[in-house]
């Protein structure tokens, strides 16, 4: 089954080897483990089943996107109540917006890796 996503794709993470290359699943699992809280990385089911790990990473990243969006949407109303100066509030808004863009890119990358893992029958 041909894959449409490759490392040349803007969505394929550079830390993950190309599907079909030697040890690519291990590189995918290593990258995915970096996206979940450390306590999850040691669970045997997540170690043995990279597709399960990928699913959890997808959920984790989507929750992080929601958190960053909430922080962005509430910054102008809540940060002044904490006594923060306008310059810090503006900087925080830019930070949250940049983080959302980065997380959206990571979410696309996780999706690409997940599709490749499923396509190569790594679900076991």
C-alpha cells in the first residue's frame, strides 16, 4: 500500500525515519513517547503497541491545543486581574498564538505517523 506522507512532506516529523526503512517504527515510538507525559511512557501496553501510543499522543496534543486556546481567549480578561502589565499580556497572547500553531503542526505530524503505523500493520 503506497503512503502519501513522506519525510519530504511538511507533516512528517524529521525525528522519525521513513516508513519501511530499518527501525522506523522504533523511531516513531520514540518520538511519540516524547509527546505524552513521562508517566505514560512506561506502560507496557503503550510500549508494545505503537498505534495505541499514537492514539494517546493524538489525544494529548488535542488537549494541549484546547488549553492553549483557552489561555489565549481569556488572556485579555484574566491576566489584568493578576496585575500583569499590558506588555506582558501582549507577549503572552503572541506566545499562546505561536504555541497553537506549533501544536497544530505536531497534531498533523502525529496523524501522519499514525496513518503510517496502521498502514504497515503495526497495530498487532
